[in-house]
């Protein structure tokens, strides 16, 4: 074999092709699972809800804040607000465990494009004691 010329055996080539195929499928799956906020939420439809936290889920690709909200008639509705990635929220000042089940909060955000869904994209969360958590942007976080 001459210097500078590289030859692979059939087995090496197959392993390399399978590796490239696997990485490509993994990247495609990640892109497919990670949706655009603009596709799911109408950023011209601002919404503010006040309620009691029932669940905080810090999970990839996005975190969720679930709360019970009383409507005008007093009926309790379950709302869910999608927030940023757990690592992004932590970088912006959110600490896991700060907002616990049973805590009253006010959430400002944008309503889901499907108006029948009781969900939205979280823009700002304020606790009853006045702490404000912004979930997007490097300067947001507890005030």
C-alpha cells in the first residue's frame, strides 16, 4: 500500500455507514420532537391566569407548569404552561424545588393556537410573595 492511500475492509465500511445512519436518525428524531413555540402558541393572544400549582415538570425538551385555575363561575380548570429547557431556566435563575405543589402563582403567557386547549407558553411566572421568574432571555430570573 502506498503512503497517503487508505483502504477499508468491507466490515469497516459497513460499521462506518451504520454509525453515520444512526447519528442521522438520532438528529432527525431530536429535530422532530423539538417543536417551534410559534407553531403551537399564538403570540398575539396574551393570557394571564392565577391559580395553584399542581405539578412542575423539569424535563427535556421543555419544562411544564401545571395549575388549577378557577374560572368566573368558580369551576376549577386544569391549565398547563410550557416553559424553556430545564438547563436554560436554571441559567436564568430558576432553581428546582422553588415552586412547589400548592403554591399560588400568576402566569402571563401566550395561549395555545387550539383555543379549546387549556394550555399556553409561559412568559412570566409570579409567586404570591412577588418573586418573578422569566423563562426566556438571559436577563430574566428571580427579581
